[in-house]
C-alpha cells in the first residue's frame, strides 16, 4: 500500500478544477540541473535584482533609514521562491507546445528528463511556500505583490493570454513589476507613487524586450500557434511597434525625476534608453531575425542597468527637482 497525493489545479480562466491523484512512490527523482532549468534562474536573478534595488532606494529615499539586512534576506528568499515556482508552473502548462519549438524542445519535460507531474508538484509547492514565507517574514503589502506576481505570470499570462491574444506579453509584463513593488513595500510597508512608477518601468520595458526575441524565433511561435506579434503582423510592423514602445519607455523613465529621482538616475536612464532607441530604430530598417537578436542583446541588460541606476541615485542623491 502507498499513499496518494491529491492536487487541485486551475484550468484556463474558468472556475474549473481538475483532481490529479498519483502515488508518492512514482515521483521521479531528478537532479539539481533539471530543477534549476524549470526554475529559470536567469529570471530569478533579474527579478531579485529589481526587488533588492527597489528596497534599497525606498529605504533611503522614502523611509529615510538604513537598509534592513534581515528583511532584505527574507525578500530575496521569498522572491526567488516565487519566481522559481511560477516558472515551473509555466513549464508544466506549456508541456504540449514546448516540443514544437526548437528553443524549448530540450526543456526537462519535453526531453523526458523530468516528469510533468513532478514539475507540477514542485511549482505548486514552491509558489505556496514563497507566499507563506513572505507572510511570516515580510509585511502584508510585500506579500500581496509576491502573490500577485505569481498570479499574473501563471494565470493571466501563461494560462489565459499567451495562446489567445497578441497582448499576452504586454499585460503579462506586469508580473515583473510586482517584484519591484514587493521590494519597495518591504522597506516602506506601503506603496507610494514613486514606488508604483518604478515598478511600472518593468511593465513598459517588457514588450520592447520580448518582441525582439519573438522576432528571432518567429517560426517557432508560428509552429506552436502562439499569437506573438511577429506571427500575426509580420517582422516589419513588429519592429515599428518595438520602436514605438521604446519611444514611450524613454520619456517615461526620464519622467521619474519629477517624482524624486535625481541626476545620477537621469544620466543612466538617458544613456541606456537612448541606446535602445537607436537599435530599435535600426531594427525598423533591418527587420530580420539576426538583427532582432542583436537588438535583444542590447535590450536585455537595460532592466538591470536602470534599477542599479535607481539604487545608485539613492546612494548619491542629487535631486533634479527640489
């Protein structure tokens, strides 16, 4: 005799649940490599950086107190767990389309290195632990944004929008904003205007970043019937949307100085945003997958640079508007 484990998972966007029962002794033992792959460590690092820098900036600029290292530690743990868990659930849900795309065909589930049910168990467990951990170690506002980030990435983006609407990555990008807002709230216990605007930077940046990748692997998305923008409107029009989005991102990022950020941030925002704008303008002239990949490589480090810039601005603060 052996015990059975029962899980309830939300299907699509309706109030429909599926009961899955399977014996504990049939769980496949996997290695650290597979667990890391389904956790998407690069995304973990990026989101943790946005959370840390946001917390630091809020501590100095808003709370006017030194960074609380213990709270910072709890934020890193909760943030890393929430990102890992939601990424694993993304792997589980996309297990039917991942084999159709070259970029994802070697992931642990489609390659047979990890059982789909094991990924589901891991994703549900780690996501739940992250919220519980945050509830007991952080404040309720930070906990709310950590839970909201999981909800947006798993339910809004992965389950609902990714396969149904071209706005998938636009709206789904708010999941990344939640990491910054969780960090900001960890320092202040609330969400003020500047904290919200800093978080929305991630939301505004995401389309420019991801659509470049979507142009690079357009054929993959077409094969899997995922309605990414290049699949629906072609490479030329997508490159123009990328340029338009970056043309919105640059003044938006600069506008934050009106809400308390200073010259250090302003200089970094102008240089990094200006470089993106130049490359995305060139992309409209050469809307190929190869140049889209070059533009993607320029866009990718922007978020880290801009959030490190926010932290540096807090450390060496020279306000533009007094």
